[in-house]
């Protein structure tokens, strides 16, 4: 079976990739070679019987690569239609019904009805995360205006919470594309998330790691994203398809030593960063388990966001399958 990682392309910050289980379609992407389409000849028995593949909206950042391992390197991808986009666009796809499963920003769960959370898997942090940064040329106490990365939902909400509760309220927030020079030309500080944040030379700026600040203030981990499925779509899937197990196993395989070695080799030239830095980011900065402490941090985030009017009140976290399965 063809692998997405074997295709001769690289991501830019605005690329969208659609993988139909048989064909990779690349939209808005800079090509390295002339042929970027790989045909997958192998189809699953379920698909041959005419069952609809569930549509996955994933995020085109480094930190999702371990989560997508089985989909890109095994037969699992044949069961789904897969597209890669930005976090905010992923949430929009689920809300619009153009995707069935998404690695959604935590903030989106408070705004999209009818979702069930796939237990046990998250993009979270229990220490400085390095990829969610407030960047400025002036000290924090002189920041009055903030440019907010339009790719983000959760980190935008987190920024507002941190300022309102602890760092000083009354700031002016303006959505902007994630280009730090343009951001700082117009505003005192800029929020960057994901790979653009990893590429920031922090020696040139004043920076604040938002996960580190949250953990310092609350003593709780911070959950940035998790897998969620539209309940209507889950009811349409094959009864034999255990979605929670599929996504947990893909994460586990993606975090194996050999897998992380390959991911860092593939991504280091794309991001212009050292393999060792990417390895420590994936294995130390990011925490991939939606366990009890992370759920506590997530619920506290929802509580603060609602109290401050940053997000609507979030519903109770509704897991697909047995609730006790959320402890991975």
C-alpha cells in the first residue's frame, strides 16, 4: 500500500491534502516533483461491499504525525477518506458535516453539537509545549494589542483566559495570518501555534509558552486537541469498526522508537530544524493521552472560558463507548 510519507511532497502552512483511501489529492501545495498522486490498489473488504468510508479531518502539523501513523503506513487508511488541514478548518469541517471524525481543537467541542470524544487520545502538554507561543518585541507588561493566529481556536481562547485572569485584562485582540513579522508590525504581540511557532528564533523576541503558563497558574495539564466523531456518522459506520481502538493503536504505533525516528527524519528538512529537537518535542513536550489529569485540566479550561465569556458553556464530555475507556 502506498504511504503518504513516501509521496514526493512537503507541507506548507496552508496546504490541504485529501486522501480518499485510494488516491492522494493535494490542494494548494508546492510540489517537489511532478507526480504527487499515489494510487492505492488495496481496498478493504468493507469498502468492496459498498460501505461508506468515514471522512477524517486531520491537522497538517508535526505533532499529529504519531497519531496518524497507522493511517499513513498501514492498511488502516483504506477504511477512511482522510484530509489534512489547519485546526480551525478541521473544526469547521465537522460542524458543516463535510468530515465525520476530526482532531478538533478543544475549544471547538464547546461550539459543535452532536460530537462524541474518542477516548484516550489527545494532543496535550504537562510541561512547556514549545509550539504555542506568545511572541513580542516588548516585555509582557507593555503588551496592549495582540494578533491572534487564525489557524487556532483553543490557543486563542487560552490567550484570552491567561490575560483576563492573571496577566492583565483589557487587551485588544485582532485575528491575523500566522506571519510573525506582519503581526508585530501591526500589534504588540502575536500568538503563533504549531509548526510556525516551532520555527521561531526565541532569542530574537520576548516569548511566553502558553502551556507552561497555564500549568504554572493551575497545576493542571493543558489539552489542545482530541479526536471527536459526529454521533450520526458513528451510527453509520460498520459495527465491527472499533474506532477508539483504531485511533489508540495508531498513536501507540506512532510513538514507537522506529516510528519517531522516521517522523523526525521526514520532518526535519521540512521545518528546517534538527532531528533531535523534533524528537524531544514529540516525546517530551507533547503528551498524547487523554487521561484523568488531562480531563481535569480540560474541564477547568472550559469552566474558565465560560466564566469569562471566551467560549459558550461546554457540554459534559461525551465519550464514544464506555466512559471508563477514557483512561488510556
